[in-house]
């Protein structure tokens, strides 16, 4: 197998693993959403609550954007051809 073919296999593996990671994070968020609503959303607004919510939703949004760009859909029509 040529070096170019191996490189493309690594690129595709990276894409699939990124999609799997985002899927697991979203699944985890959905599983714990009822506890989050009960314990976090109903708590009074303080700095720890704001930081927790900010990080709780910043990470998945950033990963979704990164995965979209890594997938090849957000790169302006370029391809994997070397």
C-alpha cells in the first residue's frame, strides 16, 4: 500500500473517530439532562453555575463545529485527492 493511500486511511479514521466522540458526548448530555435540570438549572445564579453551564455547552458546540470542518463538508468543496 502506498504512503498516500495509508495517509488517506488515517484521515478517514480520524474523521470517523471524531464523529463517534461527538455522538458519545451528545448521548451523555441527553442521559444526564434530567439531573442537570433538577440540580443546576433550578439553582440560584452564581459564578460556579454560570461557568458549569458555559463549559457544559461550549465543548459540544466546539466539537460539532470541529467535526463538521474535519468531515470535509465545511472546506469549500476540496477533496481528499492528493
